[in-house]
């Protein structure tokens, strides 16, 4: 091994890269991707504001009050202490599990959920500090790139992808706080040792799924405060003795991919890059697209979509696609169950031609008795594959006919067109419904030129 990478040398290099990254170091693709992600995540903040299960939390923080130093987005002017505002903004962004996600490094595709903390938290910090759009972009790229490289170094990446969210948050916050490399390592030490993951919450349909993103933001901000205040960190919180990464390596401190993460450090910046087509886990993309195809078939065959004319919905997935909790029956009939159920995604898309963010809210689900009937009674079968992973949805109709549509499981990897990103944003902005249309137009405009904005508050004041 190159001697400069031996612990703590490698982590020191990573910390230096975090604090020394400049806007000029980023590629045109980094900047273009950030602009798309910014619009996408801003929409998710509006969409998350309608999740009624979270209403008590914002009300509680409003009652507690405190120093009005940071804006809570989509909250009618509410301002709170910085860690509280960042936490609430990140919870909103993740609440419909609709945000952009997933890293691609060195040919590997790595599921992750860092952006739903990184972007709303960074917007909160930029609003607080009056940072420029270029700072917003650069701080995010430096923090996400750091966490993505750590994640790549491991051969088994779950649940470390979740544990590293607070590290990305601390890295981003540390840049806003102006930490030097030594202070940055101290901040990251507390982020690594106080990291959390959402445990079994996906299988148990617990709100911990998105509370994790909020708590990670709060942790990241406090870690920067500890470092700024002079608290001492660890020699190497990741690859040193009992480090976050090292203790997951059976023999020694360094996973097999360790040295590779330095090969283009400071030259290439990696951030999350995959966009969701519908609310809920990204594996449900194929179910949503198949349902949309069937919606079109129903219109063509019958001239309208009548749920009463459908007797049964069947979802068939090949064994080589991911099943897990997505394959479970739709029995809870609530928001979180809807976000992680192939049967709901297929049924909802059949009826609506898409999955609007309003349609996955608990009250809307329970008011639509036909949607509940079809999703609850839908079947899910797993079959042997004859090729790449696919998902098929079939409808049994009252008139005896059977309609079917199929989609590649990898349809989720397609990059959206600009019109699709705008439509996704508008669906959530309109579902929120508390701001004038002029705000939406301006948000879309500014997101597309955020690198030209001198003070990000020009953008955040619209939220």
C-alpha cells in the first residue's frame, strides 16, 4: 500500500479535499446534475409537507419556538433554531421517499439516501448564512463525494450507506462553518461515532425511515459545532482502530477497494444521480410504468377507466429482481405501506395513469375504496427468469378479458427529461397548494441558474 494512505493518512487526505474543493474543480456535469437535483428535491419538500402523520411534529416545534435563525420550508414563514429547522426540512424531503438517490462510482451502482439530507440541509444552511449558489453546489459536491468514496471502499455497503449520511451532513456543514482540515476530521469523528441507521423500519413500515434523514442533518450540524468549539476528534474515525469502516473489515483496517478511492480524488466529484418516477422505493418503478401502460389500454379499449370493471390485479416479478418488503401484501392501507408495495404501485398507476403524490397519503387511500379493494386483493407471484429482471402486471376484467403489461426492472435507471422533472415538481407544488403559481415558475427558473445566484435566500424565500 502507498504509505500516504496508511491510517490516518488516507482520512487526512479526504478531509483536506473536503475543505479545499472549489467551484472551479467541478465538472459541467456536476453542475447540471445539481440543478436537476435541486428542483427535484425542492418538489419533494413540498410533497412532504402534506404528509399528515408529520403534522404533530412541526406543531410541537412551533410551540417550543426558540431563536428564529433558520427557515422551515413549506411552513408558512416558520423560523426555528438551525438544527431544528434542518431536521424538519430533511424529514419533509424524505417523507414520500421520492427524492433522488444512488451513487455510481467506478462502474459500481450503490443504493444510498444521502441527498434527502444533504440538499435540504444545505439549503437550510445557505439560507442561514446567505451563501451563494456556487457555494451551495460546491459544498454539496464536496460532502457527498467524501461519503460516496467511503461507501465504495466496502464490499458490503448496507447499512453503511445509511450510517454515512451523518458524515456527509457533517462534511457539508463543516464547509459552511469554515472548518479547516483538522477541525473537519474532528467533526467527522462525532458524525461517525453518533451515526444511526433506520434498522428494520422498511419491513415494519415505521416513520424511522425518514426520521433518520432529519436526525442525520441535526447530527451533522452539531458535529460541526463541536469541532468549532474545540472538541477533540479521533485519530481516524473511519479506517483507524474500531473505525466506522474498519470494524466491518474481517481482517485489518482496509477493505479491498480502499486505495482506489484516492485514484481521482480532487479531480472527479461523485454525487447521487438517480431520479424516481413515482413516490416510494425506486424498485417500484417497473410496477408504476406497467400500471401506466394498462391505464392507456383501458382507455383505448373501454374509453374510460372504471375500477368496478376490474376484478383482480396480479403482479408477477422474475426471481432475479428485488422483492423483499416490496412484495408484501398491501394490508396496512396507509401512507408508508403504499410507498413500499408493488401491488399498490401497480394498482394506483392503473387507476390514475401515474402515482400522484396526493394519492399515496393515508386519507386519500382510505377514501378510495376501489383502490383499496384492488390493491388489498392483488396477488404477487415470483417466477423463474428467462432473461433480465422484469415485472408484469395483469388485469382480470369483468367481461372476461385479460390485459397485461410488462416492464424491465432496470427502467428505474433512465435519466428523466426536463419536462418530466418539471411535471414531478409541479405535482408536489400543487399538492401543497399554499403558494401562488408565480412561486413555482420562479423556483424552476432559479434552480436552472442557481450557480448565478449571489444569495440563495433569493431561492429559499420562495419556499
